[in-house]
C-alpha cells in the first residue's frame, strides 16, 4: 500500500498545471505577432515613396530599379539593415558602390575615375538636407518593402 496517498493527486495537479500553461501559450500567438511588428523599424512606405519621388527617382528610376546612370536600389537594399541604410544615405555611398563579391568598391571607383571611364561621384550626402534627414526611415521602409517584393512599383497605399 501507498504510505502517502496525497502525493499522487499533487503530482497529477502539478503536471496538469504545467501542461495548461503550455496550452495557453500555444493558443495565444497574437502577443508574439505584436512583438514582431513592434520590432520592425518605424517608417511609412507611403511617406518614403513621396520623398523618394522628390529626391531619388530622377537618378535611380521611378521604381527604384535603376536609371539615369544610377544603380538599382532594389538590389542594393537586399540584406541591408536600417542602421547601415541610414549611415549610407546620410554620409554617402562611397563604401558600397558595387554589389557584394565584385572586388573592392573603393579601389574600382578610384581606378575608373583615374582612367576617365567615370566622372566623379554624383550621389550626394543627404545629411544636411532636411526632408531626407527627417524621412530617412520612411525611405528605408519604402525601399526595403520594394526590395523584398512586399510592395509593387507605383504609389503605395497611404496609411
């Protein structure tokens, strides 16, 4: 005979309460989705599109896919995080002039300028420009959505 008849019900209750906690977490996934949305960098794709059309489209094309002698930003933004994007836009693209795996960008550009195959750099540093400076995260939201295929070319919906 069992000398402690009360141990079985306690163990059973403990096991059920542990399982109930797991089931509750499994059913309620919405808080995790909210945290994931909150972790996304702030920015409005619509506002970014407007600034892009005003300041960037003449060189990089209306759909950010290149044009006017400037490269496609859709390729450049793949794998580029918000911190690096802000740094590049506000300080210049000098360090990232070629896609990854195509040699040393700075030396290549210097060689092209020296050999007169290329003029000077035309990408401005936007640090002192108030519209770009205040909407740089909106630009990132727009261009990141375009480069990831979450946003089609053209005017995005206003939010």
